[in-house]
C-alpha cells in the first residue's frame, strides 16, 4: 500500500548512486588517470614550470578532491530537499 | 644550541600544559561522551580534529623528506593519503553516522547479525591500530631523545603520561579538543619555515606556487633545475621514478582504500550530529590536510635543491676545530665551508659523512655518478623538515616550535588510536560479546581501564619495536589490512543489501589472512621483487586483495541465504537520512 506522504526512498537512492558514480569517475580521472596512466601524455604540457601530469600527481589531484567533497555535500543537500528528507 | 634548547623546552612544556588543560575542561561523563564525544562536535571542528588524528609523525616529519628522495615516486603518498577521504565522504562516513553506533566493529556486528563477524572486526581493528601506534610512540621517543637529550625510554614514558591524562580522563571528547589544538601547532610549525624556504629558492611566498615557479633570479623553472642538478650527480630525474606504472597504481590504491578503512579515522565521523554533518566534516578534514599535503611536495623539492647547493662539494670542518676561523679560511681559498645547520644537526645522527676518498670534501653522488665519485653523504628522511628553520635562517624559537609540532603530530594520532583500541575492547569485546548485562557506568570504567592498558602496551611496543627496527616495514600492514579486510565489508554492508553474515566473515578473513601472509612473506622471507604477484610490492598488495575480498564476499553471499528482512530494512534506513523518523510521523498521520 503506497501512501502519498511516504517518501520516494528508491528514487532518492538512485539519484544518490548516480551522483556518487559520476564524482568517483572524476576522482579516478584526476588521480589514477592524470597522475599515473596518462601522465606521459599530459607531461607534454606545462602548468607554470611543472609538467602537467607530474603536477596533478603531487598537487592538482588534491585540489580536485577537496572540490569534489564540497560539491557532493551541496548536491546531497539539494537531493534531500528535493525528496523532502530535510529535517 | 643553548638558546634553541630553551625554546624547545618552552614550546614543549607550553603545548603539553595546554593539552592537559583541555583534558580537564573536557572530561567525559558518559559512555556516549567517552566514545563519540556526545555525537555533538561541529563539522569544521571535527574536520580539524580528523586532520590532526590522521596526520601522524610520519606525515609531519618524514613525508617531505621521502618525497625529496623519491621525486615523482613520492606521489603515491600524496594522492593515496588524500584521495581516501573522497571515498570516506562518498561511500562510508555519512552512512555509518546515520547508523548511529559507537565503533566500527559495532556496525559490522549489527549489520551482519553475528558475534563472530564482530569479533573478527575487533581483531582487524586491534591489529591495525597497534601496528600504527608503535610508530607514533617511537616518534615521541625520538623527538625527546634527539632534541631534549632525554633518554629514549624516558621520552616514550613522558608521552605515555600525557596521552594517558587526556585520553583516559576526557575520552573522545578530550581527544577531539586536544587534537584541534595539536592541529594548530602542527600546521603553524610546518608552513612558516616552508614559506621562508620558498622565498629563498623561488622568491614566491606561497610554497604551492613556488613549486611551479622559476628559480629566483634565473630563467629556468625550479623543477627543471632540480632535474638538471640531480641527474648531473648520477641520481634518477626528480620528475621520474624507477617503479612500474602498475606498482605506482597499486600502492596509491592500497593507501587510498586503506585510509578509508582505518578505524581511527572512521570513528571521528561518529562524533558529529548527522549524516550531512559527517559529509561536511570529511570536506573540512581534507581542506586542513591539503594545507600540509600540498606544501609537502614543495618543501621536498626545495630541500633537495638546497641540500645539494649548500652541502655538496663543501669542505668539512671537524668538531674540534673553531668553526668560524676554519670557515673563513675555506672561503679565502675559494672553497665552500660546511653550513652551520649541518654541523648542528650532525649531532642527532640524522646526517652522516664518511670521507671515502680522503680529500676532506663532502661529495654527494647518486648510483650513476658521471664523474665516478662514490657517495659520501647519508641524510635521513626526517632531516629536511627539521632543519628547514635553520636553513631558512629563522630564529631559534621556530626550531622549538617544530619539535612541539612533531610531538603534536605523534600524540594526536596516538590518542585517536588509543580511543579505537579501548572502545573495541570495552564496548565490542566486553559489553557486546562477553558480559552482555554490563551497565553504562561499569562500561565507562572498563573503557577507561582499557585505554590505560592500551597506553601502557603502546609504550612497550614503541620501545620494543624500535629495538627490532622494522617500524617502517610494518606500516604497510596497517594500510593493506584496512584496505583488504575492513573496507570491503563496510562498503558492501551499505551498498549491497544482499550481503550477508557468511559473506562478511569470508571477506574479512580472506583480506586479513592473504594480506598478512603476503607482507610477512615478501618483507621477511623472500626479499626478491621478481617473485611478487603481478609485480605488485607488499606496500601495494592491499589493493588487489581489496578487490579479491570484494569478490569473495559477494560470491559467498550469493551461495548462502540472504540476510533477514529486518537487516535489509536497516540498510534502507541508513541509505536514506531521516527515513525512520519520517515513516513514524507518516504512520501517526494515517492512524485513526
């Protein structure tokens, strides 16, 4: 028996999984991707005086990690409001 | 050194007094206070405490030096020890907080409706935490013996007393607020010298920007210059590594998933008010960690360059000689005297010079030196961070601050680990397994007793393990085991409803046994890298075994009965914040 006041837990969870997967894809790309696997290709370019792939491995990936977590916090807050979970 | 000794004592006594003061102010009154600081810590404050909890003596003292020697190869620590927080924030922390219990074995025991699973999780937790804490206590002993002339064992003893006071009295509440103070001490001590070194080498005050700038007064980038200098001395290029891509990948993975599975990090997220606060807390923790972790590679590179510039090919001055007179004579002859900071730090044994060719000059060379000269210098990893203030010619009090910072890093991590050890024993082993009718008051007493015995055991372990001298090797254990045993079980427990008791027991046992055997075998029995599985080193083996542990857990679950309905309902509840409450309200409304 589906009640109208009951929240759409399944829809919410699907949206959470979609968000989590896309953020993990970025997480993988900036560290394992840019810093390790495609490093040689990226090193053809420079950021300031550092080869780009090397810079991602030692500094850049960390900045992206921080941004990812705060975006996640914001996006989860939005999802919770959308599905009426806030409170 | 007289002046410096004064400042070192001054800062160490001042900070220790501060920690004890905080402990008295933040006494724990209940098990809830003792285990999770009353679930009531502000996310930003908890982020700061998590950063101090996470960054150990190794992060503070050794990492920059390690990167200075490894160059690009050091990236595994930078990415691994920060990327794990993304996994924590997205996959574990908010859900475990929503579950609302006290410890990691608590979650495993309840989610897998099994005392056996709980006890295995306790074993994993204790093993990981004791491995880790031995290194911290050793760090405390080294700091005291190296800088204050106190015997090593006494140094550990003093560290034990301080941690005892604030961990046993204050529990998680005391530990949280001391960790905040320790973070401030630590980050100040780390960044101030880094800014000055960056100014000296590149002319840029921000180390992260100096890292990608040109050498001061020159048209060549700092990293190009460094590559040129190190290859000229016969070392590998700084921006390259001798490790295989696969091994770099695996080590980074083991450190990331290991970070996410370390119990002393996970429990920090139990101290905040809600799942949402746990997410923000992970973000803040990484901000505070990134401050140090993005500075470290810059410090490493600057220190390597500076070390070569000032020490290589310098003329050595013996201890008995008058330093100023000899140095003036060397300069008059057009030579370069050994720097003052080198002579000061030589006494600690962190630097050593052996005049192999007997010419009185200190030659620093790599294995493939073009001029065929043998290397005569052995700097330790820790020297670069410690000697930074003097290299940058900062006043004596900055050195004192560095020592206090190193102690803060070691003590904050040790305290976090002690809390995990004591709660695993008092809560999971005693109250939930052996004496189920224990009341809250008795449990708090047992928790304090367990914390006290853990302090004692950790101190002995610190003394004992430093005599054996393989602390560095066993650190691979902590991360490998956390990645392969705890992470898969917690992750599947949240994201796969079908995961059952049998799967969890099989998965944790596989991760524990496989990782343990592999590391012991290749660290102590067969040291030949040619025999490694798929070419993955013991440091990185946690990653493939983590994947293996996921597969084992899922396969065994599918072959056995699904978990009971009420467990599946619990999983639904922790996925959707506030669901339990909302449903209860909805039912009230529809009730006649």
